[in-house]
C-alpha cells in the first residue's frame, strides 16, 4: 500500500458510464465512502466505517468516476500536519483529490504539490457525509492537474441536496461550458494580504504580478485595512463551532473508550481526553472559553464577519478578479500550535470566512510558489476559466 493512502480501492474499474468515466479520484477520510474507514484522522472515530457515501462521492460514482483510495489527513482535515493531500497527484496515483478545506488546506496542499487547488463557493456543494469541525466555513476542496478537470468534477457535484440545508437557493454556476477569458481583465491585489509574508515570499509574489501584467492583465493595488481580522474572526467563530461539533464524539457509539473508568462520567471525561490530538484539543478548549466565558467575543466576531463579507464584496466589484498570495505550509514533525496553524493559513482563510470561491494557480513549471485568484460568491466558473487561460498562456502547472 502506498504511504499516502490509508486504503486503496481494490476495484480498479469505473462503476459505470458517465461524464467522468476514466477519471480516478482520491478522497480524504473526512469524506465518507460507504464501507471504507472514515476516521477523519482522529482517535475519536477510530475504526469507524461510513454507512453511506457522502453526497459528492455518490454523484461522482454516478458520473462514472473511479474512487481510487483514501489518503492520509490531518485530524478532521484541520491544517496539513500529518496530511498527504496532493501526494497522490504528485505520484500520478490519481487524477484528482477531494479534501476538506477549513482554512485553505486545498490551496496550500496544491501549492506543495504544484497543482491547481480549488475551494468552491459555500453553499453550492452538499456537505452531507463530510466529517469536520467548522460547519459554516468548511467544504469539499478539489486538487487536480488542470482547472478543466476541476470544472468537470464541479459540474457533477454542484447542486441541491435535501440532506443539506446550508445550500443556497440562488442561481448556481453553470459548469457545462467554460466561459471565455480574454487575458485582458483587471486584477486587484489587496495590499494587507501580503503583511504576513516574509520578504522572500513578497518578492516571489511580485514576480507573479509582473508576469500577469506582461500577459496582458491590468493589475491594481487596493487596500483593505481590516484584512488581518479574517484570522481573528476565523479563530473565534471556528473554535466555538468546533467545540460544539465535537460534542458528538463521546466514545460510546464509535471511537476508543479509555480504560479504568469507575463510572460513566469518568468514562466520558477520560475517553474525550484521549480522543483528540494536541492541536484539535487546544482548539476545542479555546472554543469552550469563548462559548462560556467570553461569549461577547464570539458575538462581536460574528458582527465583524458580516462586515468583512460586505467589504470583500465591495472590493471584488472594483476588478474582474482578485489575485492574492497563497499560504505556505512548512512540513515538520513537530505538532503545530494554534498560532502556527493560523500563521500558515493567514493568506487563505479569508475565503472560508466569506464563502467566496478561490483557486490556487501554480507558477510556470511549479518553479516557485504560485498564487490565488478569487472573485465574488458564485463566480466559480469564471475563476476556473481564468485558471485554464493561465495554464494555456503562461505555462502554469507542473511541466
């Protein structure tokens, strides 16, 4: 078994005919596949096998895609510590991969693998069957070699689902035919989005902007002084939602029970103490603090979130697309702290807070870190069309 997989599907043939026949797709164990181990990388779900396919997986199978295996993930897909996201593509074991995107993981994993990584608009892809921590910010991200592969997958998994009431009633993007990108669009970059970068990262990002300018795009600089608040808002709201979500993992219905308990109360306390890793446990404690001792901070974060959504909507109206740096996740054996986690995700988590789509675009030949492009909510197809234009006209992606 390949090290990036925790399970390899012995059924190599596609389940049937359809628009995705011939495409091999890996999934993280945060995304349910019926009968497969779906432990979300956590002891809290040790040994749990999914009873049903997640909605995206069910639709992929119906479209003829082959689900080739389940890849290693960080606990509940939170961050990339211990994750193998993107490795299956790098080693040509899959054509695409579905991953949990909670704070930008799909885009950062894509940056590490030198492929395209896409986070859809919130509310257009069903979350039924996904196992995560932050319901209002997480969703199913997609990694693939080309934006066209992502577009084909999105054309299948986008749509209403009676099992997920968070889906939007708005008109959904049409992925049946790619829109035309001229290569002369106006791009805007947010100055404050670069504040968390090192000098080397800033210089690399400027090189990307210069290449876009040379390719015919007009690149303008805009200011959003409150951009750093995305991290604060994500951290407060996310930890509170996670603390609430984790209440279901009681080690009674699934997961491991801690030995030596004298009664049910001790069993709950000891089992939950052993169920979560250091990073997630710290996050849950933080959420409980905001939920029970500093609720006004959570209340204020929700108000600020609404303001940030409004500000970002105003900025996206000033240009055709936004271009932003991408986070760089440093691989380390050391378990990251919450501060490490948010420092790494600072450039990417804005899209999880606002619900807008974002696409990571690798640099030519993946010779250096790429960048993100984003637009208003429901501009998913336009973003993917721009990604295709960049791939074909600036030699983006791995060579």
